[in-house]
């Protein structure tokens, strides 16, 4: 809910007039609203399915349209975002009535309101000490992780260098073993057949 409101009215012909203008400061957001009392005769002439919008132009020429607003007891209202109040100077507002069924479009006259200059300071205290502490902790953790990665990288490089040195120096090549003695030649048996059985006889 807005803390302060621009109060306006729109007559039967759609002439929009600002009746009350509070102090509006550059950079305010949703704390400023606009209340517009629409003439009953004006509303009666609008299509039953029509939707109502506010259109704004900031002091630096940026243009914005709101979502459809509901008419309650003849009053149209909305809050004003800081995109409209981003610049100091004269800003503008207009009410648009649009009906997608009949392609009907009506636009009120344009009313103006003034946005005063703000300091708009940017300071670390504005961010909040808790958030800054969290950010600093994250940065410290990242720096610590970076140091660990660098140390591990150095160790891996040293191991790689040692391995290459040992390979080049033949550290992993074993000496050739001695050849074993040749076994003795076995005796050849004498084979003979007796009573249908094959026998082998070795000489002593």
C-alpha cells in the first residue's frame, strides 16, 4: 500500500486533472500511488468488457504501462514504481481504456506531476553489514581454495618431473637374468609286444 497518493479525477469527457500532489522524490518505489475518481457518466459510456490501464512517462522520457486495474466504486488506482520515478523533473500520467472484443481504445488527457531530486547515495552501509560479511567470507573461501589448488598443482608437477627423470635414467628397467642349465637328455626305451600287451624296456 502506498504511503502517499496523487489524487486526481477524470470528468465525463475523459479530462484527467490532478487535485492533490504530495512530495514525490526521485528513486522512491511503490511508496507513491495514484487515486483517480472517474465520473460515473464516463464509466457508463465504456464497454462492459473494457480494461483500464495507467500509462506513465518519466522525466527522462521513458514510457511504462501498468497491468489492468480494477475500478472499485468509481476509483482507479495503482502504485508507482521507481522506473517512473528514476529521474527528477516533470513526469506524466494518462489513463487508457481498451476493449479487446470491440478493439475500442480511449485515452484520457495527459496530467503531470513533479519528481523532486534525491541524493541517491551509493554506500556499502546501504547494502547491509550481514550481506557484506557473507560476501567477504565467500571471497576468503575462494582465495583459500585457489591456494590449495595451486599447491596441489605444484606437487603434481614435481611428481611428474620425478617420474620423467626416473624413466629417462632407466630406473624401471630390470637386469637380464642368467640362462638356466640345460636338462639331461632322457633315455629312449625299447618297445616290444608280448601276449598282446605293449611293453617299454629301459637300459640300465
